[in-house]
């Protein structure tokens, strides 16, 4: 698990998504699934800073050659 501060760059209430930039300066977009998180992001504005805890994952598909 990683902890960092992120800066909100955009909030889209229609799609329940939030865009932000973290300490690595890589823009990210997340779509909120839970109603309580959707309500929270509606109160955010570009420029707000937030504490974030996240975990990254990688999915790989292995298939036999034919």
C-alpha cells in the first residue's frame, strides 16, 4: 500500500469521476463506485489537495500458442 498527496485537476459529477496528479506527476482518472465516495467527490474542486492510499496491480493473461 502507498500513501501520498494528490492534487485534484477535475471533477465530473455526471460520470462520478475525479482526475488528479500525484507526486510522480502522472495524471490519473478514477471513477467512484460507492455512493458515499461519489458524494465526497462532488464536494471537491480543482486545486484541492487530498491524502491518498492506494495499491497498484498488474493483470497478465497467459494463453497456449496454437
